[in-house]
C-alpha cells in the first residue's frame, strides 16, 4: 500500500508538471518593450492552440500605446528601453531568471551596446554567453532563441558583424539539454529600411510583422518541445 501511494503521488506530480504552463521570457531592449511584435506572436500562439498553455514571464508589462492588444494577450516581458546586453548580463539577468525559471528565453540585444556603449563584436558575444550561463543556472533545460538584430538605417558595421557571428556562436553554445536556435531578423534575411521607423532603429508596423514572422514559429516550436519533454517525463515517472 505504501508503495502504491508513492507511485500515485509520483504520477500526480508528473501530470501537474505536464499540464503546467510553459514559461516564456521575451528579453531585450526597446525593440522588445515598446514595439508591437509581441501581440503578433501571441496571435500566432493562439492560432496554434497554445495561448492557454503559455505564460509570458518577466518584471515588465509595458507596451507601445499604438499596439493592438488581442484578447487574453499576456503582456509580461523583460524588455528594457535603452539597456545594453553588457549591463543586463552582469547586473540583472541572474535575478530575472531565478525569479521566473523560464522554460524558453527569446532575446534580441546588442543595438544599444553598439549605439550607446560603443562596444565591439566580441564584447557583445561575451555578453550573450554570460546571459545563457545565467539562464541555464536557473533552468538547465532552458530553450534559447537568439535573434539576429534588425538593422539600422545606416547599416552599422558592428551590428552586421555580430549578426554574421551569431550562427557560429549559437552552434558552439548549444547543447542537447539546452538548445539554442537563431531567429533571423537581419537585413540579410530581408529586413529593409522601409521596415524601420523614422529614427532608423526601431521597427515600424511592417518591421513588427517581419520580427513576428521570424520569431513566432521558433517560440511555437520551443513551446511544443517543452511540452513533449514533459510528456516523456510523465510517462517515465508514472
């Protein structure tokens, strides 16, 4: 009887784990915080039948005032206007991910490192590495989506260099337990100056659509992968 109760408890815990919402952190700067691609990704999750299974986590809930917010849209995120990957990696990310334990982290960072911090390619890549290390310390199974940065209207050479380096960086840092995939939001993937707002840095509505088209399917696949992993764990434990 004792062992039957233990088995039943293990099975119930596994069922609860399998049914828990997948926690997704959308991490970035103003391109994450104040532009409108996040609701578009939420629409994709809704169309895929996953909206009720996803929790957008983070300490922020702000969004651009012109954005159309669909019914049920989860505004949680970790986008911080003006912030650099360098500072987030050293001062903030550990607390954010320890507080939320995300299953999936999607991020686009580096624009401010270039435009404000005047940092070079290696500094930005080192910050990416530190970010991933902190994510895995909070959840060894975290699935990571890194975005190639959208271009500036003047095609900043450092942004272009970082974007070119991201696939190799991701391949080197990726593991079977915690895979890293790339969402290509770069000029090379088709992002044009016509998709930029007047400041030449942020996306306009066409840019939001482009980002959502590149990022959304990666998030959907990551969510499905987390769910599949939980199902396997449930079967193993029951």
